[in-house]
């Protein structure tokens, strides 16, 4: 399984936390911004990654709003 996923030109990571039984990741290569996501299955974490990118790309979303929606 690859540890990277791609959507709309963005790259995300996928890692597993055994203690929480949770898949999680972050978007890489976005300067000055930390975008993370998580899910309990591959489908959930990929969906959360795509949703995070879509929120980040919203033209009306300022930085504070974007970070609150993703958290």
C-alpha cells in the first residue's frame, strides 16, 4: 500500500495509529498551512483528505475559517 494519496494536485500522507485504531494523514507541500485528516477506514481517510482539500480551496474561506472547518 502506498503511503501517499493525490487529489487536485495535492499530495497527502496516510499513516496508522495502533493505539487509536485510526488512519490519519496530512497534506504536504502547502507553505505555512497544516492540513490534517483522519478516518477509521481507507475510504474514510481518502474522503476526509479530499474534503480537506476542497475546503482549503474555497475562495471565500480565510485561513482561520479553513483551519476551524478541517479540525
